[in-house]
């Protein structure tokens, strides 16, 4: 299998002067997640990183400011494939904050059972969910609580986080995601690599997990690669007041399920997934969805990577809502990879 960092490099070096490409477009081309693309872009020093932009066409803060005129702009036949048209800089800004180069790293277990240089299989067993219904949230955060850098989670985690991020998906019957996060992070068709597919089949799971999106407004593009390239027909959870026209359009490419009148009911989401035999629920955010499920008592576990960085700035926390929802958790495991800590918490027993 091609090294993912080299795959990102191979795509990035093809972006010509006067052209730009989004994190999501690189993710779609390489088969990676935009969060993984962000990490590799941060680590690579010999690519035109200033030409890689957000899905909405805006550059990261390091490249903000009036850009010089471009000789060309990359245009897209549709937003579905991740391309966008936006002003771009043809020379790298000189004030980019330097980032240390990422290194391939081993992962050690600190608690409850000490161990060094854990294999993928050992990591998978350490993260094995219970046999019954289970909802796991997975996030990365800076030491001061920021959930994103430059608006994306991809710049925060190092290689240990990326390794666990990929492995956690293997256990999932369904991957649950807020529509806003899917747009911001540039998700495409949810297809796990062949190695993960083989592992899942050997362990009695479906070859690929189902992707389930949560949206109250149904503001999703039916032509998006999220649907067009999905190996399994996605689920879309929404409310009865959602626009009828959008519902009809999305029903052509996904199963649209009502789980509330005016707001999405997280417990109904879990019930509907359970009815379809999708008991192991793995959620990748975002903060608003996490808050809603936390308030409903629908979260069983949190996997949280603490990235070795302080960010400051306006970034949200991993859970974002207007009301506080104190929820007691119990520490289940602590892993370490270089300077990262990978924490696993489960909901405290009553």
C-alpha cells in the first residue's frame, strides 16, 4: 500500500501556479480523510501548501490577506468533487508559523496494562467495543481545548492519532457524522481500505460500514461524492419539518429517516440504527452533534487524543452548546505515542 504521506505529496506537487485545491479534493483523490490530509500537509515542507485551501474557498489564516492576482483559477463542474474556484497566492507567504516534521511513531500502553510498541491487532483489541449497542465519539484536541487549527481538525493530531483514527473505523457498523462537519472537513464516499475490509470480514462484520449523516435542514448535495461514491447506501437523519424538495432529492441517493419534529432526537437516531442491526456506532463529530448526543445521554464512550500543542484563538471545544451538560466519565485506558496522549473514557456507572 502506498505511503499516505507520499500520496498527498504526489497530488500536492501537481497544483500549478495560479491554481488551488481543497483538502477534500486531495482526500478524495488519495482515499484518505481530510483530517489525515491536513496532518500530512503540515508535515511536508517541499509542497506548495499555500495552494491548498478550505472547502469554502478561503485560505488558512497563515495565508489570509489580499492575494496577488492569479493567472488562472481552478474551476469545478460541481462542488461534489471537492474542487472550488478561489483567489490564490502564487508565492508562499513568509509568515507561516513553522510546524515540526511529523515522524512515524510507535504507540505504548501506559494504563491499565503497560505495554510497548503495540501492534495494530493489540490496539484493535484494546478498543474493542462491548457486544451490545454502543456509541463512541472520537475527537482530537489541543492542550488548551481547541478542536481545530485553521478551521479543520487535520492540523492537530500526529501519526499516533492518525493510526488509531483509522483503526477505530474497523469496529464500526455505522459511522455517524454531522452534516456541517462532513462539509467542512470535505468528506467523500466512506470507503475503508482493502486491509480494513479484510479484517472486518474475518471478524464477522460487513465489509464496509454505513455512513449516517445528521442534518435538520437537509442542506446536502445529492450529487456529492459522499453519496455517489459510497460503497453502502448512506442514511440521512432529519426532522419532519425539513424541506420536502430536499427530502425528495436526497431520497434518490440515501435512506432519509425522520427522527424528530423540530429537532433531531439522538435517542431516536440510536433506535433507528439498532433496528437496522447497526449497533456499534462510531461518531467523528462535530462539536454540535456531540453536545446534542451528550445532553440526551446517548454517548457511551469518548476517545480523545491530546495533541502536544497550544492553539489559543477562536476554535470551539469538542462539545459546543449554549447549555452545560455535566456528564461523569471513567478513565478506561491511556496510550502514548511520542508526545501525544490517547485517552479512552466510558460513561460512569450509576
